[in-house]
C-alpha cells in the first residue's frame, strides 16, 4: 500500500471506520443533540463550532490540493451556529462527512511521486502537509469526544 493510500485510509477511518485512537468521529457525534452541540464548556469552542472548523478546513485543504489559493474557510475558523435546530445540526454533520470525502478525493488526485516534493510555496513537502491533515482531524475529534463526555455532568448540574 502506498503512503498516499494509507493517508486516505486513515482519514476515512477517523470519520467512520475503526481508528486506532478511539471511536470514529461519526460514532462520537451520534446521540449529540443540537442543543448539546451548541453548549460551551467554559471558554472552549462548542462541539458545533469544532465540527464547522473540521469541515471548513478539510474543504480548504482539498482546494489547495487542487491548486486553488484558498486562505481560510468561507464561514470562518470556528463558525458559530446560525440556529440551534436539529435540521441545522444534521446538515453540519453531513458537511463534516462530505468534507472528508472532498479531502480524500483531492488527495487521490495527487500522484504518489509528489509526496516528497515541496507543497506549493511552503517549506514542507506534500507528505508533511497530508499527515498534518490527519493530525488535525484526530486532534479535533478528540476534543469533541472530551466535550461529549462532559455533557451528562453539565446537564445534571443544571437540573
């Protein structure tokens, strides 16, 4: 298996497979309501904001891989929810899933021979960049898992 395919497989696993680190992101998001996703724990970003961050950056990176100069996600770095509604939350979960597909398609569009070449005008290789996308998604999936684990404690205190 090539390094490129390993990266694609790892990203797919993070989303809805059996990743090495914990439950998949899709599994972690199950059972979280729109209201819970919008809650903040102290000064942290909400699950909703982190989900928007993941989707936004995966799509930015896909565009960069396709040669398009995109600086940041159109909805912002950690976009705030527009409305707290189940339909909006379901739409964001779809956007997260779609962003992983978009990113893996863009990665697949690059050749294996490019992995050790400098990526664009950066001082790092395409391989380094792609592994960074994996680390970024694992990091934020773990944040969501931690915030989800705090939901029952927050709700019982409010009750």
